């Protein structure tokens, strides 16, 4: 390791170059310009099965994520999460929540819980680990400020960050953007995304 900050961007949008992709891209460019190394994971291109709720991955104690019974792309993604120093976590808001592909990814993060069958609640493996930083990004048709407080998306992105051992240092909820199919995000949104990314570095 050479001291370069490694940022992992996890994006749950379905669309190439949609609003969420553009906001994430602005954040990524700013982080790279500040010297960070950034990898983007587009969940729409990542093979992840649904969680089976079997809880095999939750039975062993310890700080390290448990092993899932599926042999798909999730283990490689968990390895990337473990190796990263900070995160950009993004999903559009659909029906008041993160997208289904983001939720599918989120449920597979149960590997971050120690939850033996005799315990009624899980204990999160990273709850006592030194906190990494995360910025949270969403987009919605409603005005951004309303979207942030009205919908479940923000809480879900925050829970995702906490589960993997990160603390949110800022949120961008870009709204009022669903009136054209190929809208370009405004300079103001790009600047906000850039300012957020710099908080990670
Ligand atoms: C199935 C679906 C559900 C949506 N639900 C909401 C919603 O509940 N609230 C909202 O403000 N916008 C909603 N939207 C609008 C999207 O959040 C918005 O267009 C977003 O920018 C899409 O992200 P993308 O450009 O990255 O694809 C919905 C759009 C779709 C297609």
C-alpha cells in the first residue's frame, strides 16, 4: 500500500448516464483530482443473487464478513469493500426507496452481521471498527429536499454505510430532474457532488 486513498463507488442505478451516474461521476472526478484512486461498481453489471435468508454467513463470530453459500460476484464485491478506505454509495429513489438491485445488494450485506440462531438480534461486525467515511447520493423526481426527508432512500443508504463500517459525511439528494429522458445535471449539482467527494479525501 502506497498511502493513496482508495475509494469504492457503489451505484444502484439502472440507467447508463442517468442522473445518478452523472452525479457519481462528478464526485469520482473530484476525488481523483484530489489524488484518490477510485473504482466504480455498477450493480446493474454485477452478478449478485438474492439473499436466501439462510443465515449461514452469520453464524461465525469475528470482525471479518461471513462466507455466503452463493458463489457469485458478491464475494469479489465484499473483498473490494474491505480493501477500500472510503465509499460513494448511490441509488436513485424508486417508489420511495432504493432500487431493487440496490436492495438486493444491501440484503447480501448480511455477511457483516454475527447472528447465531440463539440470538434474536444481529450484532454488526463493524460496529466497533474504526469508522471509514462515506458520501451518499440519490436522485428523485420530487424536489431534493423533500426526497431526502420524505423517502426511505436516505436511511437505507445510511444503513448500508454503517453496515460496512462507514459513517456518512454528506448526502446529495438531487431532485426535480425527471422531466426529460436525457437530462444533464446542472453545474450546481456537479459542484455539490465534487464538494462532497473532497470530504472523503
Ligand atoms: C419505477 C420508478 C419509480 C420512481 N419512484 C419515484 C418516487 O417514489 N419518488 C420520486 O421522487 N421519484 C421517483 N422516480 C423518479 C426517479 O427517482 C428519477 O427519475 C431518478 O433520477 C432516476 O435515476 P437515474 O437517472 O439514475 O435512472 C421513479 C422512477 C421510476 C422509473
